């Protein structure tokens, strides 16, 4: 039976550390704040926003939602994002994408100041990650994977790590973060030949594909660590979610595996707060 790498111990440890950092900032009369920019009211955005606000409140940190109607004009949203970006009391910004088709998303996202870009939405933010700039904020999901790996002391140096998925939000930045820690990284995608064999060769397998239960028993091997980033509607259990890994098939084989739900996805809002606190510290010359 594999060890289940649950999110809760990771989240609890992060909460303790972040609460102390917020207290230390408040002792200097600095109140760290996360700004959340939302256009419209998509259920997924509202769900994530609720989680982010709750996590902020739980560590004594402020958050403020800036909400705009779906029919907002490009110029009006550009003006608003610039104004929010310039607010001295907002240290980190989360903005929900995609925006409605009537808006130029690329132009809007680039208006977020890089020093407040705590979810790596801008090109300048991404450049920092790919150049190993320590003042950069990687996207929250790959960072949540790294928090899980660190918390559970998964060895990375010199190890073979396979990341399935090459999106700019998860796969590519995750590969950079693993490389930083001296893993030997293979990035797979939809054109990879003989994917099961490539996955099976690795010490650490991370699935970020977006295909429910695609990683079957023949993709994994004994001794392996498996991190499942996927969040998909479960085809066998309507109304429930499942990962990209077929947990029932993989768990009896591998050494350690993260579940879905209660895995990587549950760590992302803590990462968001951690990065906003770090942004606040950097903006105040504390780190
Ligand atoms: P995405 O942009 O759709 O990218 C999916 C990647 O998987 C692409 O690189 C694609 O390859 C690859 N892929 C698709 N089918 C494949 C196949 N049959 N074999 C091998 N590779 C295949 O998705 P994403 O935004 O990175 O998200 C990935 C998963 O993570 C989703 O389940 C999403 O819900 C989840 N997610 C979770 C969180 C969280 O907080 N835990 C956050 C964001 C996303 P190509 O490049 O060749 O098309």
C-alpha cells in the first residue's frame, strides 16, 4: 500500500509559518493584502476566490475583491487594473482568466506590475521563473507541487522526474522548478511516443494532463512517487472530481501518491498567500 501524500499536513504547516510572517509584518505596521480581480461571476472563479479569501483570513491577512461586470469595456478594465496595480496597500494580485471574448486578455494581464504578479500571469513574471530569478513568483499550482514534495522530503537531486503536460500554467514552470533542485527532468505531451514507458522509467511522476484517470497501472512502477495535479469531473461518479491518475490502479503499485481531491489543489491557495506575503516583504525591503 502506498503512502498517501495528503494536502492537510502541508497546509497546516504553511498556515503556522505564514501566520508568523503576517504577525511580523503587522508588528512593523505593514498589513499584507491580496487583491483579487474578477470579471463576471463564473462558478469556478467564485469557488477559488472563496478559498483564497478564507485562507487569507485564516492567517490574519487582508484580501480585497475588485469585481467587474462581464460587459466591461477594454479601456475601462485597463484603467481599473492599472489603478489596482498602483495601490500601495495591495501587495499581490490574483486575476481570473480567461476573460470574456470581447476583451484583449493578453493586453490586460501584462498590466499587472511584475512585483505584484503572484500567480505568474505576465511575460515578465514568467521570464523571472525561466531565469531562476529569486524575486519571481511561479504559478501557484506548480509551486503547490513543490511544497508537497518538500514537506514530504521527496528527494529530487539527481532523480529522474517526468512531468506529463507542457502548459505554461503547470507543466513548463514545474519543470523549471524541478530543474532548479537538480532533478533530471523529462517533459511529456500529447505527441510523446510510448508514454507509459517514459513515465515508468521515472523516480517521480507528475501528471498535469487534464484527462481523467489517464495514467493507468502500466505507467507506474514500485518505489515511484506520483503527484497528481489533475482536477477532472469523475466520469464514473457524477458530481465528483478525480485526478489524471487512475488512483485505484496506481496506488497498490507505487510507494507514495497524492490523492484527488485533498491533494495538490488544496495547497494552491496557501501558496497564493505565501507569495503575496513574500511580495509584501520584498516591496518593504524586508527580504
Ligand atoms: P492544459 O493547458 O490543457 O495542458 C494539458 C497538457 O497535457 C498539454 O501539454 C497536452 O499536450 C498534454 N496532454 C493532453 N493529452 C495528453 C495525452 N493523451 N498524452 C500526453 N499528454 C497529453 O492543462 P493545464 O492547465 O496544464 O492543466 C492540467 C491539469 O491540471 C488539468 O486537469 C487541470 O484541471 C489541472 N489543474 C489543476 C490545478 C490545481 O490547482 N491543482 C490548477 C491548474 C490546473 P500538448 O501540449 O501536446 O497539447
